[in-house]
């Protein structure tokens, strides 16, 4: 991975290579952490974090769902992220805040264990590859089911929960596909290992609802808004697997991946096997929104003052 110079850890900026924790950190053993994935883009107004407030709000909500008191306010985390991006002189980057139970107590009762916060930022290219973004990816329905709300909390972006995504991702990758699609515990389509999913048929866009075990994606909210503004009907309802295969177009969205067309699922070609017109149109406006080129979505940008580097 690419590195940056500094990482924000519990209120201090430390050198990238010195941002270390103890091997008996609670979060490492029991997955007791919650995190976010955000991106900052170069825009005409300067470097801007996309929907920063929404990401930090989800981080605090994820923590609350696991009874984790975060020792910083949303405003403090926002300021820390700005400070970090500026200190690293990053004009475009991925941002990874993580809140986790630290070192000091072992055992499954975590509430006496201190809570630590780290924010890292570094340059990170297209998560599913530039080629995948442009021409579409090949995906496979995983044999693993998406975690259920009966056992875990799909609405929380919690570290331990990602073992589910990891298994699905390994399975898809070993079988030669770029991404996994997970069904929920009832067999309805849920989402990708790190992306929400959409099927387009006869100009109508369908995406699984909040009750299908999805992470309530911030890109998803943005895409629903953009699609509506473009005049498309977006329906949140349960989808069965065959509806993906029979769709005219399928695409996925996530902060890391951005908007990615899906050209094949389980070796069935979707539509014409190339990104379709609805995917392309929404993708173009979404990309404009991310890069501050569409004034309708200017409120989604949190501009960071990054000093220009002197030689
Ligand atoms: C499991 C999962 N689903 C969906 C998403 C998409 O969410 P967002 O658009 O907020 O990045 C992500 C990425 O964070 C994810 O990890």
C-alpha cells in the first residue's frame, strides 16, 4: 500500500511507522472496533472530503451500537481529519478512522477497556481496479450468507463483522472473480463484500432494502438521490438472485470502489456485457458530485485547507 507521513492517534500526529499498538489490544482479539472509509477528492474549491459529516455520524452510531463511548466529538474528529490531511499534504486520499477497544483488559466483557481512536489517510486508487470501473467487473454469488441482524448488527460498520466479507471475498477471488455478492439469511440479495448493489430493468432501479442485512451505504444514499434527480424510479425492495442475472444492467457502489458496473454474474453476461446507459449516466453525475463539478451536490463536500507543498 502507499504510505503517508503521519497518522493521527489518540489526539497526536505520529510518524506512519510509529503508529503501533500492543499485541493484546482487545479489538485485535475480539474484533471490538468500528471504522469508516471516506475519500477526499481534488475539487475546484480545494481538497474536499465527500459527505464527511455523514461518515462521522455513522462512525459514532456504529460505536454506540456496540456500547463504545468515543472520547472525541464529531467536530473534534472532523478537525483531526482536516489536520491530518493537511499535515500529510494529500490532495486526494482515502481516509480510515477507527475506534477500538485498546490494551488493558482481556475477556469478552469490554466495557472496562479503554477506547482508542486512530485516523489514517493515504493515496488509494480504484478498489476494484481502473479496468473494472471502466468496463465492469465479474462477480460471483458467494456460498456465505451476509451476517444477519439476528446475530450481529449490519447497520454498524464493525471490524469483527468483516470476517463475513473476507470469507466471501476470498471465495470469489479464488474462483477467478473480482467481487462477491452475498445473499441475506433468507436468500434475498444483500450486497457486495464492500459495496451496495443495484439492478436496472426497463429503466427502473431496484436495490435491496435496509432489512436485507445491508450496510446503509453513504454512496447508496447519494446514488438514490442522484438517480431520483435524473428522473429514474428507485425502488428499495427484496430481490432474488435471478433478478440480478435477468437485469439489463447491474452496478455496485461504495466509497472505496465508487460506482462500478457489473458485467457478469456467475458467468451469465448482464445485458450487453458492457456498462449500460443508466449506469453510465448515474456514474457520470456521481463522479461529478465527488469531484465538486455539480453545484447541486456542493453541500456534500467538506473542504480541507491543504497547504501547497514548497520544494
Ligand atoms: C459491507 C459494505 N457494504 C456497503 C458499503 C458501501 O458503503 P459506503 O457507500 O458508505 O462506503 C461498504 C463500504 O463501506 C461495505 O463495507
